[in-house]
C-alpha cells in the first residue's frame, strides 16, 4: 500500500461497520472541497431513480449517505486539513507530498 511505502501513519475507518455521522460527512466534504454528490458512487443501485434535485440537495444527501454509507466513494484519505478520493491510488503520491511540506 502506498501509505505504508511512504511511512505515513494512518487509521482505517470502515464506514460500513462504524456509522458515519452527518458532522463527519460535512467535515469530509469541506476537506475534499466538494459537495456530497461529488464523493458518492453515483451509479450505485441505492441512487437509482434519484433526480438531480435530490442529488444536489446537500442536507438530503448527507442524511442519505449517513443511512447508506455503501454509496460513499472509497477510499477517502483524510488528513488534518484536507482529503482526497484515492482513485486511482497513484493520486496519493501528490497528496502525500503536500502533507510533507
């Protein structure tokens, strides 16, 4: 794993097992500098039939993600001040470089 190669301490949080809260989701969105619609698996069957109005409704989506964490993109790597959706994993190299600055 890239984080191990770069000697980065990290903690894995499995939101499928540990409930993610709306406050945590808001914090992740802020660190990603994006809206909830930008860090969900938009083609997931749990979102089938959702129109743009629902997808763009931040409060609705935060609550829906809280109830259905399966729709979160993964992995999301979160640091003290920022976050990244690490797909593809190679995106981590630039992210890690900013952590070391």
